[in-house]
C-alpha cells in the first residue's frame, strides 16, 4: 500500500483536518493540566520550571519531562484521528517495519559520524572529550525520552499533516514543502540556522515517508539525529547544549556548514530510498476519491 492509500482511509474532509489540528493539541493541553495541577500543589516541580524546560540544566528532569509533554500531544492527535476521522491511529504510521526503522537509524548514524570527522578536521580545537561522560542509565533514559519526542513529531508532521496535505494538494512535493515549512516554524525559537535546518529536515522526511509509504525509515533517522546531538557530540550552539555527552563541540562559525551537510545527507538518504523502494505511482494515483 502507498502512503496515499493509508491517508484515504476514514473520513477526510478538509474541515475534519482543521478540527483535528485544534483538537489534538487541545487534548494534550488538557491532559497536561490534569497532571500539572496536582504536581504543583504537591510541590513536585522545580521553582525555575520554565528555564528547566527550555535548557538542559538537569537531564534527569529535562528529557523525561520533554517526553511526557510530547507524549501527551501524541495521545491527543491519536484521539483526534479516531474521533474525527473515524480511522485507526495506526494508519498514520503507514506500512511500518522495524527493518526500515533500523536502516534509517544506521545510515544516518554513519553519516553523522562522517560529518563530525569532517568538522573536526576543519576545526580540531572546537572539540574536546567530556570529563564526565553519560553512564548507561542516563543513556537509556535520554534515548527513551528522545524516542517519544521524535516519534510524536513524526506522527504529527509526517503522519497527520503530510497525509492531509497529500490528499488536499495532490502533490507529494507540494505537501512536503508545506509540511517542512510548518516543521521549521516550530523550531524558530531555537535560532535561525536550526529553523532553516528543520525546514530541510521536514521536507526530506515527508518525501521519504511518502516514497516508502511509512514513517519507519524517517523515525529511525530522526531518533538517531537527536540522540547523536544529545549524547555523542553535543554542540554548544544546539538546543541540547548542557546535555552530558561524550564529546563537546563549540564551532559557532560552522552553523551554516552544518545546514549544508544536513541538506546533502538528506539528499543521499532520498537517493537510497528512491533506489530501494517501489516505483512511484502514476500521477493519477494522487487523485483523491470523492
């Protein structure tokens, strides 16, 4: 089955997607409030919680809390799919396979390693080994938390939004462009280079999801991308700065170089997918059934 086949399941009028985009985060916010009120009353939250949620000061608080927040939105969109579209929330995953997930993770891990080696060759003084690398417990906690965070983003942007745009715009490229811009807008608070990188990332992952008919490859890639930046090579200009990694990188002058490397890497991944996946369907396949 193609990604479009999964998108066509259920009820998919435009107003339903508009309602779902409101209902999903609304349910997440309501669930969050139900958890936040008793936690506040029992003084379970730090006084500087706003700062703790935006910067990695305490990784044992930042990462699990981030996972909880994204998990609530994941539940919200899952309910929206079920209630508004009358379809299984699993339809947004497409034809998920763990083999594709592992392939995306493995290829991107190898590529990131090459990128770090190139940047080290350019600016060796910008890298240094951590004196307190993360232990196994912290690695497992951070990886699990990032698994929830990245999967929630894939589910909402490459699943719900991309499928809806694919039905409405009838063009994989147009749907991916719009989804990429939306994903980039979410990352504007992280700075211009990272927002631009997120746009490219979003476009590439949407195209990959459509091409493979699944979120699996992109989900593996996305998890490794974030885990690498939080645990292996932690950039002092990244949203994960302060995270206890194995290597620290401080190369602000390479910010746009990183963007170029990301673009090249996603282009390479897209090439791998285009060579290994099924042939594209005819243009008429993108005509939405009434």
